[in-house]
């Protein structure tokens, strides 16, 4: 499923590039995803690229009832139909009461920062992460947004002519810059790809790598650095492919440069194959 920014339901001054994944917003305008959130646990990430004038980037979700062509943030219509996190102040905004319902929330963020957004439909909550650091639950009332659908969105919080913000959104088609530790295992990227199907590395001196849809295990005495296999020791890898077999590559107990490879298909018995590696 290809998801981008919505090129039709958007503020009049919004412009897109980078295959409609990067948006530039000016004068209290807003942009949203082309597809609503459909998973119970949804995660997406926004990179703050740049701003002109004021650090006014707002990130969060917007109701499906919002007409982004006619509604504006300055007119309060978008704010009241959204749940947002602001870069300039670190405040959160829900449009309720004075000053657009803004209240103290998390750290400020600016150009170069990555903001992760986790939407938990079951708990009606939304939480944010700055460069992988958890900022806490911002809202627990997204079910009160009018309309039956909600969308990822970004916007400019200033109406000053000439000011603008630019941000790039990642729905999961590219690797996330940060994957929060406290995301539940059932969390899915906005495009519904499962995120936390991980094999841990450097756990009790066991190392793993991924090659050709095959899981490779190197033992605790392996002198090889995992970067030879495309990843670094002590990191995590995301398993986005179905495995049909795993290989155990053993460099011991031999003291020479040869070893053995054990190959076994998942879900089958009596299929262990062993061959020498030199």
C-alpha cells in the first residue's frame, strides 16, 4: 500500500516534493496522509527539515471531517479537529479553550529532529517521541474527534506571510531513524507493516545476521564483526521477510579457518543438513 501526503485535501499554500512525502506549509495551512489510520497500534515518523521565520511546525493527527482546503489552524477549525505537538514550545494542542487549548507537554524540537508518533486506537491515545525519546502520552481522547477516521498530519502554526516549515513523513516504506523501545510488539507502521519483529543482537554473547531470507547465527567466540553481514554488533534488526530456514554458522571447535554450517527448515523434522565451510 503506497501512502503519501494527500494531494487534494490540503491547505491552498501547501506544496509537496519527494514523491509527495515532503510538505512545505505556510500561513496556518495543514497537510494530511492520503490514507487514514487503520491499525489499532500505528506508528509513523516525521523529520523536521527546515523552517523560515518561525519554528512553527505542528505534528500529530487530524480528523477525517476536516476540510483542509477551507479550514485553517489560525481559524481554530483545524486545531479543534486535531491533536498536535508543537516544535517551538513543546506544547500540545487540542483546540479546547483559550490559546487553542495549548498546554505544557514535551521537549521543543527543531530542524534535524525526528518526531515519532504512536497512535493507540484501543486506548484512544497518542504519544510522541523526540529522536526516539518518549515524551509521554499527550492525549487520551482521540475518539472524541468528529468523524470516524483520523489521519497523520503536519502543519504550520503561524499566519505570518513568508514564514514556512518543511517536513518529511515516513509511513514505514523506509527504515525509521528511531524505533522506540516501548512500542508494543503488535505496533505496525502506518502502512501496516509489522515493526517490532526483532532478533536481538549481542544477547548473552549471541550474534545474528540476515542474508537472503536466512537467519544466520554466529557463536559467542566469533571474531567477525557483524557489520560484515550488513549490521553492527549490539544493534537490532527488523525482520520484514518470512523465514523458511535458519543457518547456524559455527567457527568452533576447530582452531583453523574452517567450520560447519547447519541448515534446518522451519516447521519440519529430520531435515538437518550439515556441510563444511572452508
